[in-house]
C-alpha cells in the first residue's frame, strides 16, 4: 500500500510542475527556468546516486554520447518548449496536451521494436490525439482550422516530440545504465547545455530578482517535481513493475487540472474535461496489453 501512495504523490508532484512552470514563465526566460530547475535536480539526484551501492558509473565515449543526446532531447529542448508553452497556455490545459506523451511514445516504439500496431493501439493514439485537439480547439474539433493552433500550443506539441525522442533514446541507454543513472546523467548534461543560454538571458539576474515565492517554485520544480517524483516513480517500477507503475501516469493531467483550478483559479470547461477523458482512454488503450499480461 505504501508504494501506491508514493506513486500517487509522485504523479501529483509531476502535475504540480505545470503550475510552477506557469507561474515562473510569466517573469523569466524558459532557458533560465530550465537551467535552475535542473541545476537543483542534478544536485538532488547526484546525492542519491552517490549513496547508491554502485555510485556514479564510469562511462565510455559511446555512453557519453548517448547521455548527451538524452540531455539534449529530454532536458534542453523539451524544457525550452515546455516553459515557452506555459508562458501563454494555462497549466491545466498544458497538462492534458503533454499527457499524450506516453501514447505517442508507445505507438512509435512499436515500430522500432517490431511489435506491429494493434487495432487497440491505433485507436488509443487516435483517442489521445483527439483529446489533445479538443483541448487546443476548445471543443471545436470538427470546425478546426490552423488559426486554432496558437504559438503556445505549438510549443507544447514540440515538447511532446522531444519527450518521445528522449524516451526512445532512453531505451537504448538503459541497456547498460539504470534508470537512476541515466536520468541523473541526462540532468547533468542538460544543465551544462542550458547554462550559456540561461546566463545570456536572465539566468544570473533571476538569482537577485526572484522573490521567495518564485524561488519556492524553482525548488519545487527541481527537488520535488523532478528529483523526488522520479525517485518514487523508480521505486514503484522496482516494486510493482514498469507497466503497473506507468498506469499511474493517468493521474498527472488530473492533478494538473485540479491544482491549476485550485491554486491559479483556472477555469475548467467542458472541452478540457472531455479532452482529458479522451487522452486517458487513449493511454489505457495503448497500454492495455502490457497491463493485462
């Protein structure tokens, strides 16, 4: 029972990252927010990895290249688009759009692993995409035109593409690295990549200009939303298996919408509820076979 509580809390922490990202993106550049988020996360995860039985792994040049690609796709690029999107898109809405990540990833991964695409998986992808488009178009899916796609939503869809790339690259990296090792090293490499861009904009200025509330949101993003959230999710995978733990990801958009409404007063309209439902159905259809096995 304890691990299930940890997984629910971890998903809530991930849902909360949309709120913190929304707050910070109103005042600071995406590169600066991302840098401080992962500087904090790198310190947190490095401390955990140092205390693990294996400690920090020794990497050869090929592994270094893979880690760099993980940092580029999942930390540098993803977070630039993530925070850029949150500068104009409400947190709850963003959490539903980003929630199509596992569905698109599983669909594309099926081609790389030669599993083929089942009818359920195809329907799951269609359902998830329909849900995201319902949210983007505010329920006017059948009357959709290109003008409905604002820049913020476009950034978030780019973030989805980056996360798919990160996840697929991670499947290769994890053949020789544990999830904790790969994530920690990706955070560190991504932080190094973010540094010059962050300091070019307002990364240094942020240190003096951010108030206590904004520093809390940065701390939350780095240590709780990224560090602790991952650790507990990783523990869940170890205890109940990857497929069962992954099913808890359904809770992320629910948490994002709920916290966004409570903390930021965001409106929860019918299109957001219907879109979220389509996305959740899509996630479950895509992962149906894995959970039933």
